[in-house]
C-alpha cells in the first residue's frame, strides 16, 4: 500500500508551494494518508504546519466535478469447472469527469475457499499478481499489484506518469484481468471494496459512484451419458466411447456390460463429438455437436454398433464375410462376432446384413429414443 499512498503525499507536497489555497483539501488528504504509517504521519504534520504558517487565511477549494460526472467499476462473471481456470476482467467507466483521473487503486475481495488467483507473472518469488491492462494509455505505472490468496484480497494501483488525466472512457475500459483457479464447488462473489479509490489531477480522493461486483461459479465438470449396444450381443462391455472438443485432448471411457457409459468432459463448456468403437464392430460418431454445460449431465440417445468387421478396417465387406465362412462351425474368437462361443449362422447373417457398410455410422444423439 505504501507506494500508492506515498505517491499521493508527493503530489500534495509538490503542488502545495504553487497552490497554497487548497490547504483544507490537503490537510484532509494527509489525515487519510496518516493511517499508512508513522513516518508518513510525521511528514504530513511537518508539511501542514509549514503551509499553515505561510497561508493562514486561505479558503477551502471546492471540487470542480461536473454534475453529470460518473465513475463506475465493473467485474465480469465467470463459470469454471473445478480444477480448471477462467478469467474475469475488471473495467472502469469514466464519464464527463473534469479535472480527470490520474490514479486508481482497486481493492477486491473473493472467497478463497472456492477460488484462488493464478499468478499472472508465474514468478512465485514476488507473491501472486493479476494482469494489469493499459488503463492510462500515455504513460502508466503499476504502483501496486498484490494478491493475498489466504485472505481473498487483491490490491492493484495504477497511475498516470505523463500528466495526461483520463476525463472520460469510451464505455468500459479494461483495468485488469484476473485468472481464477476453481478449488471447490460453490459460488464466490468478487466484490469491489469500499477502499477502492480514484485520485484526480486536483488531488481529490474519490470513491466510485457505481460498483458492479462479479460472481464466479465453480462447478463440477459437465458429462455426457448414454448407452451403446453391440448388435447381436447380450454383453456390451469393451465399447470404447470418446468425447472430443474441437482439437482438444480426447476424454475416454468404457461402457459397462449393459452398454451404459458416462464421460466426464474435462474441457469445460462447449460442443463435443462422441465416437464409440469396439473390436469386430463399425464405429459410430455423433450426428451433431453435443452441448455440454459444466455441472450438468447431457443424456444422449442409444447407439447400436453394427457387427461383422472381423479385420477391424471399419468396413464390412467380402474379406470379413469370407473369413467367417472359412471358420464356420469353429470356435475362433475373431470370427465369433456375437461372442457366444461358436461361429455359426448368427455371425454370418449379422455380417451379411451389414455388408457394404463402413464406419463411422451416424449416431443420432438426440432422436428421442433410448
Ligand atoms: Ca508472482
Ligand atoms: Ca472389415
Ligand atoms: Ca457366434
């Protein structure tokens, strides 16, 4: 905190000799500053005494803030699967504000049981930081950037060094981005503390006149569930079902004996593609993207994989049929499509019935049946 407040003192001190008529404002400022520490208090007393003797009759200045002036702070919301990360952004809107803002200090609170801040600079030696945006476009200095993940506190102070105050922003201007890590399922309000302040070019300390807190929801990952059966079989084990999101890593699971599966989708919200495969069977792929929302299970319609692909080239053709025909009435496992212990007419007719088909077959994921 010290650099920010000390800077405030410097501003006051440097202006004092030039504009002694702002004595009262300065004394009030210095009283606020005094809480920063005994050293600062001593300096402040010196300065006020000095000024007092020089200009004993000066009147207090009145703020020259326009009547429609408006400073607002907004924190965006986020939804994060537990164990994952998401970003919420912090914005400030300044309207018709004269003389303009030269510094901003944001104090933000969150629930550390639910979420933690990921270190923006990835350097553990200096503690945890958030990502400041370029709010003061001409010459910005970051005076303070510190996160206390144990207490759930964030402090960020930015100041304009080139003397170019911000009098208005075009709608919302980004001040910072916070990357959250979801620790536990739950909800954390991300609140703008009352100590959040703006310093004007006339050394006034102002609170925003509108604050919009953010909310971060930390939820269990989403899932896709359904049934995949193997044509002609009573046991549907060993069907491999996978769900993929765009080019991301693939989530996989195996169906149980009844064909039931449930895949936890590890990539958060989005549209997933499902693929089911099993040895001896043609693969099936979802006929449309499956929307997954974190915290919910999306149930899809049943798929039936078509059998007869003995050589697993994902097509049922003359090679599969002749392979089975040559082993007719044998016990060879690969030709025993329905795995009932014998290669017989059931295997041959099942294969013949799928003759000419290739996978992946279309899995109607939302056809209303199960
Ligand atoms: Ca760090
Ligand atoms: Ca084949
Ligand atoms: Ca059989």
